[in-house]
């Protein structure tokens, strides 16, 4: 039984091992040939080869820069495409409302139509991350507001606060994209 265990432990060389040895010796031979051929080259040939390699790398990098600049420019051109496409139905509604206003004698219907369109527009913009600023009655904040003028505060508690909003301010994803133009009580 001990003899059987010894037989199992003995390893016979696999045919793959011989192939691997041949491949290694071929690789070593090719490396030696390359280094020998490099040693045989004159310094001028080596310089020419290195210059050629440098020019190819430089050209490749220059092409990469041009391609990325072109891609970036294309991205800027189409960045607002989604927003514009989402606003087109609102534009269509305004066209219909203007046509209806010409035909209608009742201003109440026109006002309701405009109110519906405004709500639709605000909903579309809110989906893109736009939020209006609620500035009326809040303390004046230079980060969010632009003071147009100061007037005497109608009440003492309105001193230093926004009394009137001339133009609404807006946030886009939490960042101020337009400061509110306000009148401040003093």
C-alpha cells in the first residue's frame, strides 16, 4: 500500500510543461534578438525611431484634444434640448390662448386660460428643478435678493424686510439662478 502512495505522489512531466518550456525559450530568444537588433542600430537610427515615436504620440494626443473639445461643444449645444422639448407644449398652449383671446369677448375666460398655461409652465419647470423664491415679508438677504430701493416701512416689524417684490427670484436645484429684485423697508 505504501508503494501505491509513492506511485501517486510521483509526478510525471506533462506534455504542456514541455510546450511551456519551448515557449519560454522562444520568448527569451526573441527578446535577445530585439536587444541585439537595438544594439546593432546606430545612434542616428535610434534617434530617428524615437523622434518618429514621439511625433506619433504627439499627433495622437493632439487628435484626442480636438475630439474631446468637439464633443464638449456638441454637449453644450444640446444640453438644454430636454428643457426646450418639454416647454414646446406650453408654447403651443400660448398660441391657442392668443387665438382664443382674439375670438373671445369675455376677458374672464382668457384670464383663466392664461392661469392654466402659467401653472402648466411652472409645473414643467419645477420638474427640471426650478423653484420660485418666496421673498415677500422675509428679511433682506444679499445672497438671494437685489435691493432696488428702500422705502419707509409701513409697520415697525417690516424694517429690514422685503416690502415688495419687483421681479421674482428663482433657484435651480438649490442654486440661485436669478436674484429677486425687491423693495426693502427701512
